[in-house]
C-alpha cells in the first residue's frame, strides 16, 4: 500500500518544468500540489516493553493531525525513539493500536507503511551514489526510469544539491548528507515523515539553517512530520505542537508558546527554558490566585495551575526574565534577595541571587542604558506578578 | 634594503630559496630532520625485515633458482659436455671416440668422488634407465684400462651407450640452466623435435593443478555458504551470546589439526558413524554405504571444517560495522526483507567476503596434511606432489618448478580478483 499507487495524496506537478526554479532557488510551493495535507496518526493507549519487566512507553494516547509538524521532546531514554520505531513498524507495540489515516497498522510490515524516515546517522547507503540512494525507493516501487530521474532531480533541487547526484555519501559534508537523507525520505511522496534527531550531528550554525529548511519543506509539501529531538530550542522553533516526554509518558502536549508560558508541571517548566523553583505549601486557594507559604516562611501569590488545594505541597515556578529587580510598579510579590553573582552576557546580565533560601535563583536583567548599578553582595528587592509564577505539581 | 631584512625578519633570501633560521635552505634542514625519523623507524622494523628476508624472500628466490638450475651435468662430466658440443644429435651417428674418451676421464674422477649416481638420478628424470646406466658404468669404469678404443669398451659395458637418444639427452641437459623442470611440471618434455606434451598416460600435473584449483574454489564456496549465516547471526546477537558463539567458532583452532582430521576419518569411513546411522534409519542399505573418505568428498568436508573460521572472522568483523539502520532505512523506503538484504546489506559485506574468500582460497590451494590424510588418491592436491618430490623422490628441481607455478597461479588469481572486485575492497575488520 504505497501512497502514490493508491492515488497519492501528494505529487510532484509534472506539468511545471524546472523553468520555475530560479537559479539556485528552492522549489517553489507551486511546484508541489498538495491534494490533502499528509497523513493523520493516532496512538491509542499504546504501551511498549522490551524486557517484559519495565514499560518504556506507558499508555500513550496521541492524535496527530494531517500536515501537522509534531515534535517529541524529552530527555535521553524517555522513549521517543521507541515511539517512532513503533510508528515506523520496526518495533511491535506491546499493547494498544496505532492508526495511520484511521487504518490500524499494527500488522502492516514496515516496507508497506509508506512512511519516510530520516535517521539520526542519516543511514545513506554508502555503496550507492546520491542519485542511486534517491532512486532506491522509486526502484523498489517499479517506477519508470524517466519518472525516476525527474523525481530525483526535483528532490535534489529542493535541497539545493542538484549537482551532487554522482557523489558517494562519504564525499559529502555532514550538512549535505543530512539534506540527501531528507530528500530520500521525501522523494517517494510519503504522507508521513519521521525524523529521529536528524540534526544531532551538525554544528550549531548548520543546525539552525537546516531547521529553517526542514520547516520550509514542511510548509511547502504539507506532509505530516513527526520529529524527535532533545533540543528544546529546536522543538520550539519548528513545531506546530510539542509532546514533552519523560519516563515514557507525555507530560504535556501543546503549542510551543503554551508550553513555555503555561507549563503543566515542574518537569515541563524545568525542561523548557530556564526556570526558578521554589517549594512550599498551599495555604489558601481563591479562584484566580492562590497563596503559597514557602519553606522559609515567605508568602507568595501564585497562579494555581496544577495543585490539590489548601494544605498540599507545591512547586512554584517562575521565569528569570519575568522578575524585576527593585520593581517600580507594585507587583503582587516582592521579596528581598541577596545578589550572589553577576554574569555579563552582553544583551543581558544574569544575576544569581539568594531568594527565600534558594541560592540558585536566577534573574535576567536587560542591559539598558538607564540600568541601576548593582554589585555582588547587595541586598535588593525583587518582584513579579502573580500570573507569572505558577503553582505546579499536584501530588496525589 | 636594510640589513635587518636579510638576517632575521625575512626567511626568503634574495635568491628566492626559503631558509631556516641558521641560513641553511629549509628543504635541506627538513630533510635532515626527517632523516633521523626515517632512520629510527627503519631500525624499528629492521629485525622483522631481516627475518622476512631470511625466512621468506631467500627461500623463494632459492626455489625460483632451483627450478631452472642444472649445473650438475657440467660439474660432473665437464670434458664430455665440452666435446659433445660439436656433435650433432640429428646427424644419426653416435658421437666419435673423443667423446667416449672424455667420458672415461670424467667418470674416473666422478666415481672417485661418488657423484656419478647423482648425475644418473638427475638424468633419469628426463629418460628412464639413465640411473641404472650410470651406476653400472661406474662400477665397470674402475676396472677399465686407460686405453682405447673407449667407444667399444663403453658399448661392451652397456649397449645403451650405443643409443643416440642417451647421448641426445646428455647433450640436451648439459647447459647450466634448463626449462626441463618447468616442462615436466606442466606435463611436457623436451624432445629432439622441441617441446612436446608427454604421452597421455604420463600426464599428471596439469590435472593436479586443475583439481587443486577447482577443489579450493569449492572449499571456499562451501565455507562462504556456511560462514555467511554464522557471521550474520554473530553480528546480530547480543554481546554475551555472540561471545559464546564466537568461542564455538574458534574451537577448531584449539584442537590439533591431526586429531580433527582423524576424527573425520572415524566419522566418514564406510564403517563409520555417519554411514552406520544412515543404515540404521534405513536411508541406505548395508551394501550401499557411502564413500565419503579417501576421495574428494572427504577432502572437501574436512578442509571446509578446518578453514571455516578464516571465513567467519573477517565476515563477522565487517558485518559488525554495518549499522542496522541501513536495513531499516531500506525497509522504510519500501524494500522487502529480501531486497533490503540483497541491495543494501549484502553489498556492504562484500569486503568481508573478499577477505574471507582470499584467505580460505590461498590456504586451501597450498594445503597438504588434510588431503594427504583423507584425500586418498582422487583427493590429493598439487602440494602433496610437491611434498613427495621434496622428501621422497628428492627431485627438488621439479618440486621447485611446481611451487613456482603455484605461486604464479596465486598471483594471477590475485590480479584477476583485483580487476573484478578491487584489492582495496578487502577488509579484515
Ligand atoms: N532494543 C532495545 N532493547 C531493550 N531496551 C531498549 C531498546 N531500545 C531502547 N531501550 C530502552 O528503552 C528506553 C527508551 O529508549 P529510547 O531509545 O526510546 O529513548 P529516547 O527517548 O529515544 O532517548 P535518546 O534521546 O537518548 O535517543 C531506554 O531506557 C532504553 O534503554
Ligand atoms: Mg533516540
């Protein structure tokens, strides 16, 4: 059941010649005709265990919409690759069902799923040239030679490697290999493309460039992309939605901004961006806000995102850039802090303080001309709004 | 131009030569610095080099030399060789009296030194009966008076001396170098009419070379067929089980070759374990017991067993380096299990196959003990004949010629392999 033999949802528009490709430019959106927007995927209470003792993936429920760019983000060993492998068909699910376009695929072998895949080490076949690598998926589908060549050319142009068809993968740089891997995963018009840390081996600059290009290709083609990374910046900049994994469980599934602004628990808050943690006990809960008594006795007004009610333990989480030193207006929370360390970072200054017994309390101060002089050892007031500090971690 | 420019700041002098700080040209000081390095590395490899020269290169050179060397005739009967030079074998006449007189003189000395029989055996390789002729003549020559006519005296001793062919052979083999051994080694001989193939029933070596080649190929092939799945299994098992299996693979190395070969004898002979079993399960009847030893089958079975590790080890080490993600990638691109194996996995194992096949083939082509023990007559290799000529018939020249041809054959096959697969496409790990 190959996507393009079943009437392919997505095709190269053969009518448009490469005249549309201006010199060195990417293939324009008009060259690809997105009939529908990729495949939809559904994990229905999927579990996975390798050894029969521990669950690597615990009760995974996940709906991925057509054409969505979904990123699985999480620390090492959290089960991201395992999920991807189950979707690609290389690992059987221990329990539950995976659906591709509403069809259960648990019993479909990998080569019949028609899912494109980009591997972390690219897995370009070393004994084949770039063009042969790209021809491989077309050959196994018995495509006519002329069409093969046309598609290979389009795909190579798309990743700006038109002149490299004759080279062996070993003769390419890391970034070029990565693009070939992307082109190979796309050349047979899959509706769904899986990428397992595809940029992990690249340096920072190249990685940012490739992030942009993959994003661009996704927008042009409309395929569904499931992307795995443990780089949170990558996840935030590329995705429509991010699924934060930890310990085989999705901790939060939401858009990047929600993830950052409204983390559901302190793992997410900690994992996405920088975060200050203060632990204490809920003393009062009144609709919009709650009061939290920190362990050193300080009282805070916080946003009750995920707590159990008065008397329960909680972790208050707040972003370093939302805190003001010596606040001029009157935020809900103002406490004393002692400056432990100043780190000059150009556009801002990181101030490490001791606040409410936590000496890893970070405040980011923008480097403005009118900034007030501060120095290590000073005791200053710090303040923040109640809506910026989230009371998290309901303990059952 | 200031003097400062000349001396310190500018390494390039007026003549355009780059100089080191002390004024010597940079190239020369670099060479001097490197010479010491080179000398040191040379000293490090010197012992090995000496060993290789003494134990490998010199014996091979000696072998090459022996395969054409033929000083024995000239050294033993120098006068005869000299006088025989003017005799024309095609004339149909026997050599004249001077030659017989020279032979008498030469033999007197040779008999004294007891070297005439060696000449006899040498010439016997070319024409049978020569050994006896010289032994007999040697006995008689002592009692002969130093008076002519020698021709009649010699013919009296043995009428072979009146045979033109005897003299023709002596003359043909009197030069210090001879192609005779090589001709012998390819079942040809030097006759009055030039190089000719030996009579059908005397030919043996070409057939042996051919058999050695074919059987070595068959052994290589069966090693590959048996070893490939094992290598695959080894490289895909978790480390613990792989190590255990590896020990089993290496087990043959730990038992004596002779013990193993004898074990094969016990198993494969007609009254042996395997035949007994086959009779017991009624697959064959008692009269139809299979002949699996003392023939080619025995040689192939036993040598495949012995050489299998040499195939498995390079295969395993190459397969181990092939990431499983290649096959996964192939499958995700739509290839069936077989296509993924054949088009993606297998080509990447070719260097291992090449290394293993070369190793097994080269070892097989020169193998000697196993064919000797389990090969019977139909399963012996060319090396068995070489060994026979070295230790039994003492025809070292022929053994050397056979060895040289074997060496050339292997080199030619290497060349062909290089042409087809590429020698850099061989990986031992
Ligand atoms: N083939 C396997 N056999 C047994 N256990 C495995 C296997 N593959 C993965 N695991 C285990 O499953 C857990 C999840 O692994 P997985 O590869 O999915 O993590 P991941 O989130 O992709 O991590 P990373 O970011 O390091 O790639 C890990 O604890 C790992 O040890
Ligand atoms: Mg992973």
